[in-house]
């Protein structure tokens, strides 16, 4: 599952990191393990990436995660 910066986000604030389903958003991407059955990120992978600040390092930006992404895993 590819995560990328939302177009136009981050001007003066943290950029929004969103799921890039079709892998077409420009720029760097970060990748998460995806559960093959639910097509959502594996909760353990998401937890590890958010704890360690992996998204910010991979995308080379200060980021906030799309709430829909976090919500989809916590259900």
C-alpha cells in the first residue's frame, strides 16, 4: 500500500499523508504491508511506522496521517 503526500498540502504546516491507491500521486512514497483479504494496512505495520516516525523520514516532510487511514485499521 503506497502512502504519499496529498497534493497542495503542507504549505507552512505538516503535510497530509494519504493512501495512494492507484500509485499516481507525484513525489516520494512510503509503503505499508497490506492485509491481502481486507486490502487495508496491517495494524502492526501501521503502528510500527507511526511510532517510529517512518512516514516523515520516507516522505522527507513533517506529516500528519489521513484520519481515514488510521480509522480503517482501528475498526
